[in-house]
């Protein structure tokens, strides 16, 4: 792990990203504004404990806390294991239980860049005949969703859904400063609107002000779904802190019934 900026510059960049003045951060950390100024200009070097304190007050992701520690000359304190690491076996098992338990409704787990980690059968059945190139690992689920060769042509409210995804991604970019997510945001914005999506959202239901639904054409008709995001509480491993589960729920009775019919067909086909 390397740091491209001196610790003072890195600290100032994150303070500005959080829209905090030196006085704001100094008050939160219970240090003097003068001392914080000296840390940012390089006139003083922070202790390991001070780096961790300021990172906590800035609500920095664990990955970024490690980088700031390195920039200050200290070793990282947060581990970063592969999901296949035996130490994370119980956490991975918990994810699989959540995904399987959510059937017949679709659910998936993703990493910090929205690459697919795992998915339940209900989610896989909704993907359909997308371009095989989009399914080559690592599968980016946001790209799969709005790419012209992906699910885009089957999303009834494409413009609304893409706007929702871009807005969500922009919040992540603002919070993390992640260059990969910033590039992905611009990529999603660049995709054309499929002709089939021009007609707009399906009429008859109003979710305005509550949720942005995903309205997806399937063999059982148009499904209207909303989603929730689940993350692990108080993780101290970088990989685990960046893992998220997105679970979709039917937004109306018709969609729930259609998902249950689809599950029944899968079970019958499996014997």
C-alpha cells in the first residue's frame, strides 16, 4: 500500500471533501486549530493515534485510513483479506444465508466497485440473455443494468432508474473520492436511452417521494421492485467494510405473485 500525498495534504483533502473548516475538525477532535494547521502544512507530524482520531472524525473509509497512516509513516492497522480467506468464512456464510433466505425475491452482494460477489437464484433468473461479454468476471452490476447490451432494453423506467443509479454513485464518489467509481458514473451517464424505455414508467402506481422503483420486463410481465442495502456493522477488515447486500422487494402484489410463479418454475425445472 502506497500513499501519493504527504499526510498533511491528504488530511486537508479529506477535510475539504467533508466540507469542514479547520475549526470544525479541531473542535470535533478536541485539538487546537493551530495544531491542525501545523499538521496540514507539514510543520508538525501527527502521531499514529492522532491520524486514527482525525480519520475517525472525518468518517474516512477503512481503506483510506490505512492510506493516511502509510502517508504519515505508519503501518496500516486494518486488514484486507480476500473473501476466500478462511478468516472471513463465517461472514461469507452469513452473506450466502441472507441471499438464499431472500428467495423468491432477488438479492445480490457486491464489493466497493459494484462488482458482483454473489447472487441468489431469483436474481440470476432475471438477467436473461444479456451480452455474454457483460457476464465475464468481474461482473459490474450497474454496467449490466444500464448498458445497451444488458438489461437496459427491458427496464421500462430506464431514464428514472439510471438517474437514481448515477445519483447514488455520485454520493459514493463524494464520500470516498474513488476514481474508479467516478469513471463508472460518467460511463453510466453516457449510455443512450433504449427506444423501449422512452415510454416512461408504468402507470397506475405512484412511488414519488418514497422510493425509485425498478420496473423490469420479464416473461411474467413487468415487475416493479424497490431495494434495500445492508452492510456489516462495525467491521475492522477493509474487504468486509466494502461489502454490501442489495435485496429487492416487490412494490406491488402483482410483482410478488410473478416472482413466486418464477420460483415455482425454477423448482419444477430442477426436478
